[in-house]
C-alpha cells in the first residue's frame, strides 16, 4: 500500500512540474524576437528538462501498479 501512495504522489508531482514547465515554455515562445534571442539557451534547457520529465513519467507508469499510476494521458502535455 505504501508503494501505491508513493506512486500516486510522484505521479502528481511530476505531472504538475511538467505542466508548469510547459506553461513557461509557451510564454517564452511568445516573446518578441529580441527578447527571445537573449533567453534562447535557457529555453533549450527547459525543453530538455520537460522532455526528461516526460521520459521519467513513462518509466514510472511502467514500473508502478497500473491502478495507481496512469501517466499515459499526462506524458503528452
């Protein structure tokens, strides 16, 4: 039962962090060209983190019990 609770908690945390990153990336993408050029390296790092979170969520979804971790709908956010 502790594993189920852990998986559920981690699933929700990862999904929340990934959604927040996605929101920041979208806001950055909408900046004016001059501002965008200045922060482009940071944006690339955020995109890499976003991708890694998605991969981690997929692994978690495979390793945790199906009843507690259904990450398939969250990983494409």
